[in-house]
C-alpha cells in the first residue's frame, strides 16, 4: 500500500485494469450472454435425466432464444460472477420425475437447491449432494425419496435450511450424528422420517446452537432417558418446535422444553404420550403464541399460569383427561384462538373468558362442562369469530330475548348442547355466517325466514336431529357459495319438496315428512350435487327421466319412499340406494354407464327379469350388491365371479333357479383380509364416506349397519329355487362371515372341507334336500353364533362338540335319520340316557381317566365271576365226586338245622 502511494501511476494502472474488467462484464450483459457455458451444459444434461410431463423446463434449451440460462425457469445467477446460485424446481402442481443427475456437481457455486414436491419414485437421495459444499438451502420434501439419509449431507457445513419431510415415511436415519456437523443450521424439518433407531436424537439437537425451527413430527422418536442438566442447550435461538405424532413422555420432554428461554413462540406436542399435569412452568414461556398439547394423557387442572401467556393466539388441549374449570385467563389479552375440545373437564365455563377482548377463536367442544351460558360470558368478546361448544350435553343457554351480541361470527358449532326449545334469536343478528351447526340441540320450532336471508354466505348448515317442523320455503336462490353442505335430516318438516339450491354439494333431507313428487328437481341440468339423500319420506311418482343430466352426482339415496314405475336412468354414480319402493320392470341398460358403481341396493321393490349378465363385467368396483325381495328369475350369471371386491351378495327372496356358480372362489375380498383404506368402500368421497350404510338381513333379522358395514362379508341366496349341491369352491371364502342358502332345492352332501370357513358366524342351510352325514369339520367352526341345518335329509350321528351342543336341538330338527345330542334321539349302539359328560370330552374323544376307571370296574366284575366259578366248583365239585365228603357235609347240615 505504501508503494502505491509512492508511485501513484501504479494505482492508476490498477484502477484502469479493474475498469476494463467491469466494461467487459457490461459488454457480455449487453450482448445477452450472461450464464457460464459449462454450467449451462451441465443444466441441460441434468434436464436429460428428468421426465418433464408438464413442461416445467420448457424454457431450457439450445435454441438461440433459450441460450441465456440465467433466464430459465427456476434459475437465479449471481449478478457479479454470473455463476448459478439458485435452482428452484419445486413441483407443487407440476411434478418432475426421473433421476437427479450428478451433473449438478458442475454447478459448484450453488447455494439454494429446492426439488420439493416432485416424484422421484422412491429412489435414494444421491450421496453427491453432500459435495455441493456451498449449499445453504436444501429442500427435498414431498418428493418420494426412500432409504437411509446419506450421512454425506453432514459435509454441508454452510447449510442453514434442511427439509426432508413428508416422503411417505420411507426415509430413515438410524443415527443422527451427521447432523451435529451442521453448525450453521437454523431450520431443520424431518417430519415423517423414520427415526426409530436414532436414540441419540435429543443429544444431537442440543448441539445445533443456531437452530430456530425444528419439525420432527410423526418420526417414531424413541423415548430417551432424562438428560442431566449439563447436557441441556441453553440457547435462546429456538422459537418453533413440532414434535407431534410421536410416543414421547413428559419425563423426557418437559424438562428439556422448559430449559429454553422465553423466545419459544410455537410448540406442538400433540398426539404423544404426555402424562400427568401440565407443568406450571409453561407460564414462563412468555413469547408463546401457539401451544398444542392435544391427544395426550394429560390430567389434572389447567394451570393458572397460562394466564401469563399474553401473546398466546392458539391453544389446543383437546383429547386429554383434564378436569376442573377453565382457569382465569384475563391476562391473555392477546389471545386469538382457544381450543379445549374433547377433554374430560368437569366444572363451569367461567365468565373470565369474557375478559379476553382479543379472542377470535373459542373452541370448548366435546368436554364435560356443566354451565349455563349467558351473555355475560361474551361481554367483551368484540373480536370473536369462531365459537364451538359442541358435545357438552350439560351446557345450556340463557340469553335474554333481545340480546345483540358484540361480535359477528363466521362459525357457530353448538351440536349436542341444550340450545332449545326455541330457535336462538341472537343467531338472527349474525350476518357473516359460513358455518352453522345446531344439530341434536333440542329445538322444537320452525326455521325463521330471517335465517334464510342470512344464509347467502353459508357453506355448511346442519340442523339435523331436532324437532323442527313446518313447510320449507324455496331456498334455492339463497346460497351463493359453491361448496355447500345442507343437512336437515331427522326432523318433522312436511309439505312438498322445496326447490333445492343447484350449487350445493351435499343435500340431506332424509327422515322427514315430505310428500309428493320430485319432478321439480328432475329438470336440473347444471346442479353440482354429489350427495343427495331423500330417503325415509313420503315421496312418490315416477323417476324414469330423473337425474340423467346430473353429471356430478355420486351418491343417491331414495330408499323407503313410494316411488314407482320404471327404473330411473342414471349416470356416473358410485352409490345407489333405491330399496323399499315400488320400482318395476327390468334393470335398465342405462345403468351400464355407471361403471364406478360400488354400492347397489335395489331390495324390496318389484323388479323382474333376469339378472343382467353384464353386471360382473361392468361394475368391477362393486362391493355391495343387494337384489333381495324382488321378482328376478333365471340363473345366477357366472360372470358375477369377476367382482373381486364384492363383500355383500344378497339375492334372497326371488325366483332364481339353476345351480350355484362354482367360480365363487374368485370373490377375493371374501378370501383375503381387506385393507379398508385402500379397497373396502374406496369409492366414497370424503363427504360421503361417513354416510354409507345399509340394511342387511343378518341372523334372520334386518340390521342397519352404519359405521361397520365394511366389516360385513355375506352371501345370502336364500328363498329361491336353486338346485344342485354346494360347490366345494365356496369353502375357499375363508373370511366369509355369513352364509345363507336356506329355503332352496339344494341337494347332495355337505362339503367335507367346510371347516375352512373358520370366520363363519352365521350358517343357515335349512329347508333343503341335503343328505349324508354332518361333516366332522362343522365342529371346528368355533366362531358360529347361529347354525341351522334343520329340515333336510341328513343322517348319522351329530359330531360331538361342546360348542355344537350350545346351539340347541332346533339347529338339527326334522332330519329323520339324524341322531345324537343335542337331539333327544340316541344313535344305535349308544347307551340309553347316558349323561353327556361321560360320552366324551369337548373334542369328542374319550377321557383317558374315564377309560381307566371303566377298566378298573370291568376287572372287578370279571374277578368276581372267576372267583365264584372256582369257589363253586372247588366246594360243590368235591361233594359231587367224593362220596365220603358228601356224606359228612349233609350230616353237618342236618345237625345245624336241628
């Protein structure tokens, strides 16, 4: 530097050289050639190994207008050096597939790499990524990687952000020591990475002193022993922590958690195994704005110290065993979200909540509160928008008639509370409602007209399971939202069906007293209905032209009405319930358009004709098929055996003839255990999944299955004209729970392999012409609750089994040549009136001890007989053959009698 001042001309030369470089850089920029050629070629070769189905990389190429790689999508270059420093190809709506090429190593100055939300087909994370030494940001989340996380990532010493979350739980790490080398790490997101074997996870996290955000939810984190105080991290940097969805205990987490300073703002420890009371020390985390401890095993009262959390905006303590009253939270003047639902609280909702003037979200649902809610509870809640008190059956409301709340709510959920008997007048003042649920709330009233005027913004309305009555006005123009759910079921509405809003997604008007036709809704052509339930009303008329143009309809339930005429023309359905009406004629071929049908219940109608042969080839997703109690005739088409998902098949009470198809073993849903998430009732949308139900004849009685329908596996072909024998193939249906072939003309012998049906709970083969003996395997069906073999021509001895004896004699009666218990008819060769206890044990075999006792008794009597013979002839034989002894004996006899 001294030489530069001594020789100023040298300084001028250096400045000129620097200016020349700047000018050359400017020239390059002016000519449009900015990116470095070796990096551009590396990117093109990187692109060659990717599959770009959505054109994400359409701006990448060799054409003249695509030469400038710094202008390519997802590329950012350094303004001074022209090196590529950022590659962002996250694919939320347009995922890439293929492989990550090692040509990335040519981009040596890369600082930011985002390949999240793509599809890499469960490939492993390339190890060479650990050689991109200047990386500060790496996000591979939601991209379907699998296998062990490469420990080479620990070489990225400048890394500040690492995201590997949500890869379908296929990523694992057995040891997290490699993380401890990332001294600059501030954001670590490993949610859904399997860390079952990473027993050192807590110690490793303690070494990351710069860490600000930590997401380890659903990682199967192993519980660790309490750490000594010397191993606690005293850093103030951590402010977001998510350890939800693990099996962590209070003893390992709370002491570690409370070692942090008040800088923590977000804590999510939901869905763990935290036990005991919530520590009072929670009130020392003064910066806390988000706290979730839901779905744990916490007990005791909510600590008063929560009132110290003046920044708290979200509190979720649901699904615990907390008791007591809601504590005084007046100090939490900034509270905007409070959720205490699904607990076991006992006590009152104290009026102290009314002092939380900034409260926006209040959820106290599904608890055991016992309180009378008055307007004083809400006196200062000017900002309240969300109110839920659902499923607190001991909560009631006592508002003055003219009360005008200080808030405007968007969501009101009061299901299961004592809101009635009158419609709450204060709701009429709420003009911004999006959600209203007052179901099961004991209301005996009419729906006020004022409500319909306020419903333009509603997207969820549920007033079901009350005692609303009266005639509904036309409310089709009242709703402006497109995702609309309306549930008016289980009330006493009457009159004709009102015009329905065409923009609704789900409409449930079932279990009311509506009458008349539904022609007013048949003409709808642009409606968005997916779910329509009009069942259990008094509706009538013909529907042959209905619903043909309703393209979105997936669930249609018109059961238990008085509809008649031909079968309606339908399209695109997934679930169809038309049972207990008066539909007549044949099943229209138009139903073939509903190739996604998985649920068909046409029982208790007047349908006739043959069962269409195209059913098995068209409805490949069919799970439930009931044609019970109609007038179908002809044979059972063999292509029904193609219905591999079928779980319920009911053709009972028809006029079906012919033999039972031998291919029933192809009904694989009755052969294998069903994964109900992926196969059983997979056709249902999220809206309709919880609404699928059916009436099923089970053990001679009709039962409604609502939440457990997917568990029923039944074949019912009873009360028809079937002939022939029972195919042996039917015994392959090893997960079948119910089989009813009664009241037919079946004959032959019962399958010897019937014991394979070990899941059977109900077996009815009565009133047929079966002959031969009862297979011994019947005694091995230990799950049987009902067995009926009566009114056949079975013969021989009933297999001796304690379980069969409990089924009673009625299960075997009217088989003239059948004998043995529990019938009061002994078999030839059996002892008369023997006690069942000595006939055999539970396995039908003689007890060894009883056999030994019998041998002892038999030996005793044999010995007596032998002794008698030898004794008799030993004395009497001597008298007969020895004359002197005989004379002496009679002399002795005469003297004794004298």
